[in-house]
């Protein structure tokens, strides 16, 4: 009740917005792409900034594209020429946005609703975080890990009931238009605070760090100016195009990213050009207790494995096994089906410079994933980033079960710590072997030492990454 009273004035005014109009914009869908050639025919269109691909081309799926009224006929003709049987699934995208805004206005008047069952703007999320810290001071701490380009806080909520434990880090809204992510974060916070009696074991076992809004400026802009805005808001030199895709700005294969400043996936002028990304990376590197990283995105209903693990079969198997536990937990709620894949399998492109790839490959976090929330490509219908808030309770429940399943496998250390222990272990084995040889101890004992060393190498050797 305190939550809704505190925010009711904010809620009533938050949705009086000056949005970019999408009047006359169409959403056009291809037929299901059934061959590499069909997919390759569509791929060049993804490079054109006038087309916003809601579903990227991949074999076994449709492609779906938001296009302005001036380009609609040309796109339809192009797709028809390619034999891809285009159909219009949304005739006027502005109507979909208007429905969402009306729903937000109505839900903001529901005083007794939980904050996780409706969409909150940036100020509302910050106020909720502050309320949690005030209401549960024995376990909740606010940590401002940095500031955005426009000076908004990158606010982390830490939940802990004692020191010396491994920790979990969850971030959402690094892409500003993916509004369905924060409700799952706020729901998890609520489960670990207001519903702590049922979840005490989860807080006893681990610490939790939540960053609900990883791209504050972009998120505010998506509420006040352009609902589909994805990037940050830092200006780019020598360009009228503003912003960088913060999930292409981390130090993992960044140099191979998109250098087009006007692209929605622009990598930035340099590594960590965005203060938001720099702050996140520094926080993760400074807090070695974090051994699990989850980036919450939408959409597609995937759990994405870190790219680097594709090169290491054992680590791939471990990551996939844990993710499949989460899939089962999600399905057990209401039958919803997710898939475990790599990003390039899900979206037919390689994403360079992502946060979760960096966390795995460079920060050494053994369990690092992206979860892509609903809708799926198969059940896309008229949805995309615009998810009806009536679906939030189910999505939150599914994600909470997935989060619990994932963190039940929390590693004790990061990869580099294990590597150091391994090197020391092998060093001592080599020393022992040398002593055995010099002292002339029996051949049988020498052979035993070799067998022990071989066993350690074959069963405990970590996958050494190219740093």
C-alpha cells in the first residue's frame, strides 16, 4: 500500500507522453524461410536502417519487419520478387502503441497492484528500489555503481543476510525498448523480501545483485520520445545519429562489430565509450564473489549460451545442462517452451561486444547467460516488444522458477581462480615427480605419479581462453 500511495502522483502523469508517431507503419512478415538461399536473400535488408527487423531471418522461421509508410510498397515488392510471400500482420503500428499507453494509464490507477505486474517508468523503478532498501534495511543495500551519460544513477540493489557467499548478478534494460525485462527483476526482488519466508534458503545460500535499468537515458527516452528506442543517448561525433548499442560495447570481439553510427546495433567509437558499460564492467571485476551473470532481454523465448563456450565442449555441456534445468522449470509453470541456443543460431547473426559474452570470456564467470523473454517467433502474433501487461504475472512466475533453477548450480569460483589452483596443483605434481626420479624410488611409484598427473590433466584442466 505504501508503494502505491508514494507513486500515485507520478503514475498519473508518467504516461502523458510526446512519442514519435508510428502512424502508418506496417509490420510485414515473410513466409517461413526454408533454405540458406532464402535466408541470404533477406540478410542484406537487415543492414538498411529504414527497416526495423522484429524477427531476424533464420532458417525455419519467418522474418518480420517494421517499415514506414514511404518504404512499405517497395519492401513488399522486394520480398515478393524474392519469392517470400509477404503479408501484413500489423497495418498501423501506432495503434498498438496507443493501446499500450492506454493500458499503462489504467494500470497506474490500480493502487494495490504489485510493481512487477505493470510497466514502471525510470523514476518509479528507482523509488521502488529505495522503498525496498528502507523497508528491509537488514538485507537490502543500494549501490550506485556509476552514472549514465545524462547523469542518471546506475542503481544496483544488493540483497544479503551475511558475508562470505557467492553472488548472482542480474541486469535488464540494457536495450531500452525491452520493457518486459524489469518486471521479472522486480518480481524476484519481491520474492526475496516481502515473500522471504518462502525463499529464505535462496538468501541464505547466496547474495543477489540486481540492476533493473542498465541503460537509464535510453529507457527514459523510450517513455518520453520513441517507444522503440534501443541505444544510449550519448551524441556521436560528426553524426546526427545519437547513441550506441550498449550491448555491443563490451570487450568481447568488439572490433568486429557494427561501425555504422546510425545503426541500431552501433558498437560505439571505442571499447567502453558508454559510461554505463564501463561502470558495469568495473563493478563485475571488483566483486569477485559474483559467479553467475544473467542478462535479461526480449524477445524470442531463448536462453542464450556465451559464444566462447562453443569452442570448449565440456563447458558447453555444463552450461547447456544448467540452462535445460531452467527450461524445465519454465515449462512446469504453464507449458511455455524456451530453447537453449547460441545467439547466432537464434538470430542468424553474430552479436559482438555483448555483456554476457564478456562476463563469461573475460571476467571468468562460469555461468553467464542471456534470457530472451516472450514472445517467441512461433507465437509472435501481433506482439514484439509490446507485451500486454496482463501477461506479466505469468512471465514473472516462469522467470522466477528459471532464476531459481539457474542459481542452484552457482559455481564457487570464477574461471581464472580455478586456473590458478590448477597450475599450482600441477606444479606440485611435477615437483613430486622430479623428487621421485632423483631419489631413485621404484619404477612402480614413478609410474603411479605419472598416472596421477594424467588424471588431473584429463579431468580437471580448465579451458584456457584467449585473453
